[in-house]
């Protein structure tokens, strides 16, 4: 039982890392798009 729980927590941690990286990427893309739109 505890092995399954640890695996689940590991999966959740991995998903959280991927989500954080994606959000970071989206923010970066939005900033670039905003700068282009502003003509910077």
C-alpha cells in the first residue's frame, strides 16, 4: 500500500514540475508577444 502511495506522490510531484515549467514558458511567450505588440 505504501509503495503505491509513494509512487502516486512521485507522479504528482513530476506533474507539478511539468505544470510549473509550462506556466513559466507561457509567461515567457506572453511577455515576448507583448513586447512585439508594443514594438519594443
